C-alpha cells in the first residue's frame, strides 16, 4: 500500500461552515453522497469493530468530542481501477449489505476503466466478446449475420460492478486517473484491481496528497482481514437472533421436545420439559432420553419398542402411543414422535423427539366408545334377558319340584340342588343386566355425604375385624349437601366399599373421605390393596368386565352410569401394590330459592305466573 504524504505539517481543521459542509470547497455529488451516508451513522467510534470500548475523553480518544459525545466518523470514499481476478470479490464486498452495515463510512465513489479494461471485462463476466471467426467452405451456404456485441452494462453487471447513475447505488466511470481525481477530490483510497498493476504508475503520478493506493493482492489481504472480524460479528448477531427466535417458538409449544444425538443423549430440550420435571437445561443435557420418564415408559417391547431406535435404524419417522402412571396414580397417554435430522450428505446427525400428552383426547374417545357400547348393550340385554328368563323360570320350577320328590337319592338330589343354585345365580345376573339397561331416573334431592358415609360403613364394617381391615373415616366438617338421589348414591358407595374389601384379602386400611374441590363435592373410597394395572384403568368401568372369578362386571359400570346421570363424574387413581382410590364427584346444592310448585287444583301451573 502506498500513501502519498502531504508537503508540510497538517493544516488545522477549518471551522465548520453554517451550511454543514466540512470543507471550504464545494464537493461533487459523489462526495456529498458519501458524506451524507457517513453522517447518517454518526456515533460509530474510531475503534468500531474491535469489541473493546475505551473511556470517552478527548485526551484518550481523538474521536470523542467534548462532553463525552462520540464524533461522527469521517467519510472514506474508495475508487476502483481496472479489472482482474480481484474485481469480483473486492467489488462484491464493497456492495454487500452486511459490509455496509458494519462499515457505514466506507463507500464506493468511482471507477477507473480504460478501453483496455473494458476489452478484458468480458473475461471476468464469464462471457466471450464474440465467437471466433472460421472460414466457411466454398460450397457452404451463406451464414447468418454475426450477432451484435453484448451490452457493456450487462457485462459489467455480470462481472459484479455496480450500475451507473442515475440507477440506485450508481457509480461513475472514468477513463483516466486525472479525470478520476479531478471529479472526486475527497477520495481516500484507490485500489488497482488489474492483475499486472498497469494503473499504479498513473495513479501515483496523479494522486493528491493523503490518498492511499493499493494493488490487487494487498487489497484482497486488507479487506479480508477487515471483513473477517466485522462480518463475523454481524453473522454471530444474526445467528443469535435466529437461535433466540427458534428457542422462543419451541418454548411456546406445550409438548415435550427433545434434540438427541445418535446415541440417545439429550443435546437440547424445550421449556415445557423443565416446567414438568424441574431443574435447568444443564442438568438434563448429556443424559439419556429414557431418564426423563424411566425406561419402562417408552422402551418396553409390549409398547412397540423404542421409537428413537427405530428412527436411528430406519432413518424414517416413527411414532407410538405409550402409557405411564403419574405420581397420583393416574394413567396418562402420550404419543411419541421421532424425526431424523440429516446433513447435506444424507447422514443421520440428530433425532428430534416430541412427546404429546393425549390423555384428554383419549378419554373423550373412550367415553364416546363407551356411550355407543352402552346403547348397543342396552338394546341387546333387554332382548336377551326377556328371552332367557322364560326358560329359566321353567328350569327353576322343575328343579324345585324334583327336590321335593321323595324318590331322589342323595346323589341326584345334590345335582338338582346345583341346577337350582345356578339358575338363581343366572336370574340375579339377568336382573343386573336389566337394571343396567333400564334408565335409572334418579330422584334429585338433598344428600348429606357425611351422614351417607356413616350409615354405609355401619352396615358394611361388620366382619372387618376378622378380615384385619381398619376403617379410617375422614369426613370434612363443613361441606355442602350434594344434589342427587340418596338411595342410588348409597348403592354406589356400598359397591365401592365391597370392591375395596375384596382388593385386600390379607387385610389393610380402608379410608372413606369427603370434601369439597373446586365446583364439586366429593366422596372417595381408598384401599391399600393390590391395585389395578395401568392397562386396565380404561376397562374397569366397562360393563361385563371383571377381574374377579365370579364377578359379573356390572357394579362399577352401574355406579358410573348413576353418577353421570346425576351430573357428576367418577375418578380412578390406582397403583399396583399400593392401592386404589375411586372418587365420586357430585354437584353441590346451591343456595338459591326453590322453584314454586303448582297447587293440586292448578295442574296447568297458573299459580306460578306472576
């Protein structure tokens, strides 16, 4: 690089005119454009881009103005001369948006292009000036007229040069160094881009004092060094912004999202997991994916295997539905998706795993299936019970007659007794089926759940001492009465207590609890028995499903039907080896006036009208 020194000491800065120009002589349009471009970004420090600020005091930093204000950077107009291998990278760098953002005081002010440079421009635009001429044979027909030479503006654009004025960002062209410096007296640097340096001698001769000259090699080195730090900072800023935006979007998703390496270790995870499991990202990064919810959640063969391993093996998306029991003993359903992430060569580098809680949706689907099943069972059971009871009465009647016959020996009498007992049991099942299929039509009234619990346990606790069952009554003292049918609620509670007793063959603790939760009053029955496996939680309320050898599977289904017809719901919590809790949620009795009832002599209800 060559910098032409000025003759004598530097002149003191002239006072700034009121017009705002920083020089006494009028500047051409190019210099004005550069000055405007630089002053718009006033506030950039002389050490801009170093990343280390200094104390803003005049004795430390000449770029600092009195009062701690940063002085505007002086514009730095640059001109390019000639064409060569450095043309495209250097010209392209000066026009890049990130470069202009990082160095707003630097701008391209003009270009020196001689006729020789224009002849060579086609080589750097990747297009020949014209096709090579070949002699046509005498017998050949006359060829088409030669095509017109390419447009110079098109060649310049293909070579990476900026347009000419008045196009936006246009730069004037000059055919000599003298014309360049005469039109642009404020130039700070001229770069000779020619491969042979043909313009350096003319530039040295015509350049005024204080103008720096660079050849193509030096320009490439300097601009690469300057751009590396500034552009890296800009790229890093954009990268951080993109990463923050991506993290924000991922954190807004309610599902669990994991980024895994090919060994199943966690590389990143979203906020939903941290809110559910606790800890920070650093606590989980590096651990295996199965450590989030345990290997029994997503890896057992009965659940279809590991979706992560399937994606790693096949390179394709995989999905499964997995079930787990939470800390409260409630079953949860998750749909687990895994997606492969590959590089440009198609190699698997990462796996994205998403876990979506579908418990509510599954519950709605099961309830819909249950309603459809109940409607079909109701119609079928009514028909079957009616058709079976008639021959069943005949069987029972003849069995009673045979038992009264004196001609039967003891062996035959025992067999007839078995027929009679089994017919009675079948009749009991048919009655249950009919009751289940028939609408319950509960009588809506006031029910004191605490009183209902005491009466039921006085009846059911007989014999608990012999079975080593301890009863724990936890009745809330101040709860509202429930809205429902007392007799039907008592039937449901008896059913729950009976099931709890049978779930503790070796004894245990049976707890009856009442309370108020949100908008419902509830009564719950808990046991410390064997518990119910998670895969049976959805089947336990299905009609005719029972885990007992002689059970008909009607009790819990009937209880749920009664509670739902009263406007309530039934909740199940169970863990194998720890016990089961079934809670009946009911509508509380509200403190509103009772509707007036019509008089017996006013069947049309005229007395209810104001």
